[in-house]
C-alpha cells in the first residue's frame, strides 16, 4: 500500500471552490453591512475593512496555501504541546497591558498594536489534540477512563480561562465538537450516553449560575417579554429577515442595518443577508455551507488513517456548529450566542484561522484513499 506520507492527489477542488465562494460572498455582505455601522459611528470604511481584507482574506488564503502543503501527520508530534501553549495564550487576556475587554467580556490580546482573540486558535489546537488522543488510545476505548477521560480533561482545562472571560459560546462549541469526535472515534454507545448526560448537566448548571445566560434562554422562549431589552436583537433580526421576502430588497438596500440591528457586521450579518437577498439568497448561502460540510465529511471518510479523519471531522464540526449557532440565533431557533458567522462576519483573525483550518483539511484530501483502505 502506498505510504500516506507521499502526496497522491491535488487538494480537493470542490472544498476549495466552495470555500472561495463563501469568502467572496462574505466580503460583499460584510461591505454592505459595514455601511450601517459607518452611518451610526462615523468611522471610515477602511477602519473596519482593512483588518477583514488584509488579515482575514489575504492573510487567510496565504495561511490556507501554507497549511495545505504541511503534511497533516506532522501535527501528531506537537498537538498536545500546542494545546497547552494556546491555553497559556487564552489565559494572558487577564494580564493588564496585554488583554483587554469589550461589551463586558475580556477575550482579546493586543501585541504591538495587533489585536486577536486567542480562543479562536484554541478551537483548532483542541481538535488536533483530541484527534491525537483518540488515534493514540483507540485500542483502549472499551475502558471508560480512556473513552471519555481525554475529552473531559481537555474540556476541564479549557473551561476555566474561557468561562472567566466569559466566552460560553466557544466552550459550548468545544463540547459539541468533542462529542462529534467521540462518535467518529468509535467510543461505545454506553459511554456516549454518559458523556451526553455529563455535558448536558454541566451546561445546565452553567446556565443556572449565570443570570445573563438564563435571560437569553427566557428571551428565546418568549422574545416578546422584553422587546426593548433582551428581546430587541431577535425582534429586529426577524423583522429584517421577514422584510426580505422571497428575493430581498436588493444588495446594499437593507434598512435595518442603519439604525436597528445590533452588530450588523458581527453576529447580525445573516439578518442583513436575509433582508437584502431574501429567502432565495439565504437558502443559497445555507446550501453553500451544507455542501462545504458534506464535502468535508467525504474527505474524512476517505482519510488514510484515523488521525487524519478525526482532524477533518473535528474542524468541520467546529465550523458548522458555529455557523448553526449564528444562523439559529438570528432566526429564533435557539438562544442568542453572539457567535460570528464563519467566513462572513467581521473578525480578521477569526477568518484567518478558519481558512488555515480549511488548509489542514485540504492537506488531508491530498492523501485520500478508497473508503475501505485505512491505516491506524
């Protein structure tokens, strides 16, 4: 059998193609949504666009090209160490002079005038470390300590710095991603049930202990109870999406982004898309994400070894969970999470790391084999 360390294929053109389309669509949407922010605050377009385009789009595709060429098996050697280093970075947000906060959360680091959110990097190293763990201890998954112990340990290590920021959204995404990787790794069903109960109980206790999380839940159940407070964003989001009708009011013509939608370039950007492109346009955007996910899972099934397959499952679950959290929040299917829309919302470092993650998947795709041909 051909060694998986030898390049066999070109990167998967379907995944690469849909990623390029999503980024292009996202930049046009971001440009349109930025008009609403500019009208409110008076900042220049360059102030918000330069990070998105230079760091996010240009830097992101450079990162994609680099990681697409790094053999994915290289990550096995340092995945645990990378995870630990990233935890240190996430903890540095609490150091005066390095970390800073906004909107009641302390999530950013500022180094030499460049700011970034280290939790975005933690998502990627979490996936790499868990893929390393399950590929190394796969033969011991009949033992509950190995079946769920590794995931619980990684989540416990991530919980303290993330929940103190607070960044409950990222922690929840890690829980979902870890669960999906457990299933893909072959953790026995009896242990999966135990894991689901453990995670669900933990998230419930977290919600009960934090008033702002309970407020989001109660607002989700009854958005009309506080239309000027907690329910304001979902109300305006639904108005924007409903105003778009079937085909939308036209690119750049959204009214809600100017005075009503909070964070039009952030977590409300899907609502701007709904108003400008309507049901047909937003369905097309969701269709692109679905195709992206299905193509990624196809690559995972054809990965030459367990480590590569788990990396792809983890990254796809990570990106698609964040996407679902954003869209689901905006259409009232789930409580508000504040998560940005992948490839589209404002956030240069977030977009850069998302594209770097796609580069890792594309590298795995270069070694794809027939589904029944796989090494340990």
